[in-house]
């Protein structure tokens, strides 16, 4: 009981030192939740358009990267480029988005990557993750 009281006092003191109160924090959290709720219920057509744009940009970037890369491709710079595209689209965890890997596969197809070249890019871009490699293959096999 004493530890809980000390913990409560410590947290309260920290909040006061930072210039905010518990009620302001709760109010802010509630407002954020409402904003997120309204975003998730907003028109899915705009979400769909944003997803298409993101996928197209990833595909375009992949194609350009593959066509311009040398034998010793720098996969970290490729990942940085994808990360920049994702950030611009408001996606913070692109590595967890299967649509990213599908778009990479489409870009590899458009770049004309085949055989061992395709397999090498697929393995490296997917970080040897079977799920990501499958998504890349799906994108590669997808008909336009």
C-alpha cells in the first residue's frame, strides 16, 4: 500500500513538473482516440486510392532501382528508399505490410528481372522471410 502511494505521488509529481495534469492527459487521449476513430471510418475510397498510389510508387522505385543497380546492389539503400516512400504515405511499419512486397514483386517484373537475378532480389528484398518472398512472387505473377 505504501509503495502504491509513493508510486502515485511520484507519477503525479512528474506530471506536474512537465506542466500537465492527469485530466489533460486523459482528455488528450480521448481526443486522439476520437480522431483515430473518425479516420478509420472515413471513406475507404480515399484509403484505396492512397494504397494504390503507395503501391505504384514502391513498384516504380523498385523498377528504377533494379534497372540502375550494379552487380553489388546496396540493399540497405533500397530499404531506405522504400522507408522514405512509406513515410510519405504515412506508413511507419512498411516491413509488416504485405502490399509493400507485392508492389516490389510488380517492380521486379516491370524491370525484367528473371531467373537467378529475380530470385536474388526476391531473397534479399524479403530478407529471406518466406511470407515476404511469397508476397513478392504474387506481385511478380500478378497480371496488370
